[in-house]
């Protein structure tokens, strides 16, 4: 039985070209700045995103944490959506390690924050208040079902931030998915943000790693903060090599994942007892609702799992399926047949 693992695009395995690049990688001590493969990846990432410099980090979580530590000091505050990954799923790292306070505003179902809500959350200078330093956005938005933020929206938030002397950080774990879905150059999506983190290890299929990009000064300070959190790696070219292949070869194919997600969503929406809003499926994430009272999302997960289809409950009555490299069109049809069978047997 082939396992169709739709839990996340983080489960992607390195491609043969990545394994070859890992084997051949030229390496050195990256804490001395001497790993040519890491240097190449950081330069390539920065160029691709239209930023001055890049910094290779172990994970998206570390990338967001290092960015937050670089933008904010102890007692400072950042504004973030209540469904943001940084807020929900990063173990409170910025508070635990940086003494950074968060201020949540409501995420709209399309992943945006209302500009008026953001503006209302910005603190005035007052001895009682934490100081607002930063606004965090997420593109694509994971908990909003892979929703895409447009260049226009991102620019509007950045203009608001500039008016108030704030910085903007983009959790762009899947920003290449957003660029491919919108048919725009990724540079347009990050042009005005002060920092952006993107992941190599999700849809781009590298085994490990993310990159933070920003201006030289920011990245220089971020490098210090990466060291503080133990992220100074040595011969990291071994893993950066796969990241280079990810950037060179794996971006355009994300469109295939989006087509698979759409097909999956259409199929799921036709199964009695399951419900979803097709308009919300824009990239590789499908969030759907279990509308039947006959079983819980965890039970549905278990029944699908017994038949080789893995996905994740994400709270309430909802489950998430993510398409990625290694999931073929036929796999989607199998997954749909399994879901139909399980739901019909209730
Ligand atoms: N997301 C993972 C889980 O942590 C939920 C997933 O399976 O989707 N930003 C966003 C928007 C993310 O979705 C993730 C990972 C991260 C940051 C963190 O990246 P990693 O897992 O590399 O620390």
C-alpha cells in the first residue's frame, strides 16, 4: 500500500539532484563565513528576493525567531494575526527568549489583517505601554488555508508601518507558492518588507533549512542573534547544497501542487459529510470541515490513516491536507476514493 502523506509539505524528501548536490558540496566553516555553498545559497536567495543579504537558518521557526530578536528588544511589542504561525506554533519563542510581547489582531479568512485594526493596535508613546516595533505578516497563510496576500496589500501594510516608524517582517515560509499562484515575481511580494523568511524544506523539498533576507545591516545583526540561539552551523554547505537545487529547480513545479490541491478540494467538497469553501483554496493547502457528528476529526484521521491516507486535524471540526512533491494526480484520486469510502461507511 502506497502511503499518501498529505499531513504537510514538510514531509517532502530530497530529489535525486539534491542528493547528488549534497554529495558533491564544497564546504567550510560557516561561522568563519568560509562555507562557499552556504555563501552561494545566501547570495542567491537575496538576489532572488531583491534584498541585499541572506542568512541560512535551520528552520522556519528559527528564522522567524531570529528576525523578531533582531527587530525587537525586551519589552517591545509586535503586531501579529491571531492565526499566525509565529503566534500559534512557535512555542512562544520570542517571549521565552527575547522578552518580546505580542499584540494579536484578528486575521481575516483571506489571511489579511484589516489596516484599521493594525493601526488601532499601534501604541502611543506612554510609560505604561510596551513599544510597538514591528508588524508581522504571513504569505501564504497557513491557518487560512494557504491564502495568498497580494503585492498591493503587502505594500499598503508597509506604508502604514512606515508612517508609524515600524518595521515589517514577512513569514514567507511558502512565499514562492504565493508568487506562483499570483503569477508575479516573488520580489514584488517582498519589495517593501524589512525582512522575510522563506522555507526551503516545504514545497521546495529540501531536507532542512530556511533563509532570512533583508538589508546588510539587518542580516549582520541577525547573524549575531542566530549565534545566540545556537544556530551557527559549521560545514552547513552539506544542507545548503540541497537548498540551492530547491531554488533552481523546484519553484515552478509548485503550480502542480496547486492544481492537485484544487482537484482534491473539488473532490472533497462533493463527499457528503465534508464541507469546504472552494474559493479559499488558492495554493497547496486544503482545509475542510467535518460536517458529520458520527465521528471526530481524530477518528476520521485514524480511519483514513488505516487506508494509507494521512492528514491532520487542526482543531474544531477541521482537517488539513497539503499537496507537495511526491504526490501525483493519481494519488489525489486514490485519496478521494478512500475519503468517499470512509464517509459512506458511517
Ligand atoms: N508549518 C508546519 C507546522 O509547524 C504547522 C506545517 O506543517 O505547516 N511559518 C509557517 C507559515 C509555517 O507553516 C511553518 C511550518 C513555519 C513558519 C515554521 O517552519 P519550520 O517547521 O521549518 O520550523
